[in-house]
């Protein structure tokens, strides 16, 4: 996780990972703001801001008085957005680093699958 990013975006990444890893599935309630703040050692307002980004993107559904729930299709939309961000932003730097180190792609894939 990039420590230069604002805390609420790092929290957002962790929540997104919970959804992508299937720890929180579509239709499931997200942990309460207070609960997640305690788990992550964060300010509840920061957690609320991270949750707000999901709400703005339509990845969560708010049921007043009940909580926030992962929207249908959220995991696939998150996966697609993260794939694009990885390929557009991170991969060029990784590929350049691999070239500088003369790393073989096939060897890297073999190591990843081992």
C-alpha cells in the first residue's frame, strides 16, 4: 500500500480488498463505521469518507437505519477498475524495473505459480 496516499484512500483499498477477496460479498452488510475504525485504528470520520467513495461510485447501497450493503455487481466493477489502474499506472513502472534487472517474464510467472 502506498503510504503517500491519503489515509481514507488506503482504507478504501483495504475495504475493496475485503470485497474482492470475498470476505464481504455482494448483498452483505459492511462493518459499521465505528467497528471498522476500531479494527483499523482509524478515525471514524476517515472511515466514513472511505465509505462515501464507495457510495458515490454506486458500489454500496445505504439502507437508512440499517447500514451499508455491498451492491450487486460491485466486485466485478471493482476488479475491472483495479485491473485498469494496475495496467495503466503500476505495470509500466514494474515492466521497466524488470527490464532494468533483466528479469525473464516466464521465470517470474513460474515463480508466482510455484
